[in-house]
C-alpha cells in the first residue's frame, strides 16, 4: 500500500496489457477525477489477488469473483492504515461529468444499475439493481466488514456453480432489496442495448433507461464483458466514450 498523502484513496485494477484502448480512456478519466479531488490513486495489476486467502482462491473459478473479493480486502487494508475514505472504480468505469461525481456524505455507497434488455418474448424490460463497479467506504462504516464476511462465507460454503456476479451485484442487490443500502445514483451502468441507442442518438432502450433513472449520470460502468460476449464491438465502445466525454450523449 502506498504512502498516505490524502484523506481519500481511489483504487483501480486490471491485468496487463489492457485488452482495448478505450479502457485506458476510462482509467484516465478516473485518474483525472482523483487529481482534481486531491485524492491518492493506486492502480493494481494481478498482485491484487495476493490479498485473497489461498484456500478461497482455489475454490473460485471466475476471475471476476476473485476480483470482487480482492477489492474488498484492498479497501479494508487501506482503511486500516489510516485512509478516512476509500473508493473503488472498475477499470471500465468512465467519469464523464466529473463535477457532478461527488462522494456522498454517508459512511458507504454503492453504484446504481439500471439494466435494459429484452426478455424471452423480445419485450424490453428494465431491472433496477445495485453494482460494485463503484464502491465507497469511510472509516468506522458498519457495512464493509459485514459484506466481506458474508462474501467469504458464501464462497466457502458454495459447492455448486458460481456465477460471475455471485458476490458482486447478485449479493449486493439481494441485500439492497431487504435493507435499502446507500446508493450513489449518478454512478451508473450501461447495458449493450442502451449503449447502441446512445450511439444512434435515440431509441426505445435509451428512453426506458432515462425514464427509470432517478438522476442524470456523472459516471458509468461500460461493461467490458459486453465486448467479451461480442454484444458490442471495440469500435462501438470507442464511439460511446467519445460521445460521453464530449458531452454529446443523450443521457
């Protein structure tokens, strides 16, 4: 862990080399935001997994799940050495309205997921969830330890299949549905259908997204997994990033 120079640490992580050039633009947007807010910044490669207990790492078959656990351990470690606030943003998290991305005056916060996709009949559906592409924890918060211990217990007890979002959005959304967790609404997420409509400048998915979002977004997770599944091309993602950074997107 780096030397403390600020009250707040922002952490990101990704394996090297980066698979797409647009991810570097996302990383730079977070670095710029961190500098503007006088936050310390740390980028971690695969060494982030050194924090995960070996027995748990052997049980985890998805790198996404391992990263979801590792980020919690890194953030807890940062609070333990003296940071007052710690923030995690995924490598594909783009800050496109930095003035509006303001950390809330709460002891922790999660990101907002408004996911638009077609169901089995081809009908557009909106699913309101929470996500861990953005996380914030402050000193003496009551949630981080609970979340971390719950995630580790689930990983230890699990004997079946383990979906990629097992201890990330799935667990957090289940907890949120029961306890109404703290959410930073402007830290959002974009589904492939919404991204395609943003590029076109209009469309039914974008309309549903906007009508289901409680406030305009200042930043969003762009879901690199959509490229991995060939739902979006690298070229489309580059178009999207350019539209968002230049303020030309309709969201």
